[in-house]
């Protein structure tokens, strides 16, 4: 069964927006279709979302640099 954006919350805490959740589901389903490996699909989707979330953070920080709390 394909994953939905709502499934992203169970697999990564970095999918904080609906757009990131949709991205997670799209990447996971595409990878699953390509490889047939659920674990790999989840790992790839997590990596893509983490990269995208990090890029968003860098773009929104003053001076284009990520901030740490």
C-alpha cells in the first residue's frame, strides 16, 4: 500500500509542513516502486526531507546561515 503524507510523521520529525510531508510520501512511494525495498524507501524519503528542511532553514536565517539554538 502506498504511503500518504500523514505517514511521514511516524518516520521523521523533520517533515514539519504539509509540503514536506507530501514530498516524503512521493519520494518513499517512488523508491518503493523502483526498488521494492520498504526500508530503503523510508531512508531515502527521510534523507530528502532532511536535506530540504535544512535548505529551508538556511534560506530563512539572516545572512543565509543556519542558526543553532
